[in-house]
């Protein structure tokens, strides 16, 4: 029983992978013209479908919106019961359907054509009503569904999804959509934070542990304890970073010295500490900590000390 389940899962993946692989053969002039039409659009992309195709249409809309192409979902069944009012004169309709012959599609397409809007079909059956009545046809043709009965939409919906992704990626490239653009429309979650959150957004300049070169051990311990970052910067008179003292430095000091009362910060500190500018991306701070196996970085502005960022600050923000 276990082996048969595994074999069926593997066969499903292979069937869909084969279907996706063949899609590259169907990228033709209609695909290129469709991309250029959507790139130069003055209105919005309205993506429609019915059944499982409608679910895929929703995902394509989300991808387009998040990559710089305004898009709206319109359910094909709802469209013929009032939602047709969504369509504005400069909009382009992308219609998804495996068969291209469903009753709702046959009712909807003439209505859209009467409005004068361009129609791009994403369809498996290129001899269908939808394909014949559309301005451009994007072939999402599959030989068979991954479903053992060749009935449940599996390979066909995956093919529609991939064609939608291909459209979105081409449009993204044409628009010169940058990581900064992506961050503007993805401000929430770890993805957005990685793209827009800077060190200055996280660390505290008020809670910035620091001691002078000549400060004694009691001052150092009190500063580290009160600021609770597990370290303190050692700074010069003009505010430049001379070194860092961590919990580990204190333990090593106690192991090496019988008497510590007269020791100063310059006797204990580690020189050339890892630093990061306050305007750097926060994710860069995390990567630097990871690569050097440390838990805090000294934060600088124009090479002067302004604070310290701890690994916990980054984790608390959900960056990783």
C-alpha cells in the first residue's frame, strides 16, 4: 500500500512536469504580442475563469499586482450576473479555460467583444470557442491530466499557472521592476522587511552601551548589565570605536588574571570589532552575524559609534 501511494505521487509529479516542459514549445508570436499589449495597457488586466480555472485566475491576479501590473479577478459566472460592470474601456481580459467551451464562457465572450475589449485566451483546446473568438491565444495545452481518471483538473491548471507566471515575469522585466519596487508592494511579513528594513529601524540609540578606554571593570560590568546586550563598545574621546567587550571577554579576563580591580577597558577589549552602518539593510546585519558566528554588531554613522544591534533584535522583527 505504501509503495503504491509513493508511486502514484511520483507519477503525478512526472506527468505534470512533462506537461510543463512542453509549454516552452507553445511560446509563440501571440504570447509576445500579449505581453506587449499588457505592458502598454492604459487600464487594468482583468483575469477571469470558472471552476478550478477561476482559482488559478485569482493567483495570477495576485502575482501581477505584486509585480507592477494592476489586475482584477472577475468570476466568469458572476460576470454574466452583474460583475461585467467591472470592465472599463481600456481594460484587457485574460480568460482561462481548459476546454474553452463551457456555457459560461460562451455567454461571456460575446459580451466582452461587444464592449470592445481585447481578449487573451489561456486555453488547452486551441480549436475551442474561446480560442476562436479571442484576439490572442496562449496555449496551455496538456496531453492528459495527472488524475488517474483523466478528469480532475491537475496538469491543466498547473499549465495555466505557469503561463500566468511567464506573463508576469516578462512584464516585470519590461517594467524594470526592482527589489525596491517589490518592497513597496510587499511591506508586510519577512519578505517585505528583508527588502526595506534598515539597521536604523531596529537598534536603539538610547540603549547604546559604551565605555571609555580608561574605565575600570566595575563601570564596564554595570554598563553591560544595564543595557542588557551582552557587550559594550569601547570608544575614544572623539566617539570613534576602539574595540568591544563581550561577556566572553570578561570570562577570559577572569581566567587570565588573579587581580582585576585595576584593569581598564583597553586591557580587556577586543580590537577591530565587526561594525555595520546604521543605513545598511537589517538583513545584511543578520548575514554578517551569521558569517562571523557572533550575536551583536556595533552600529556606526560616518564611522562614529551610535549603538549596537543584537541578533535578538532581528529575530524579534521576524526577518528570518
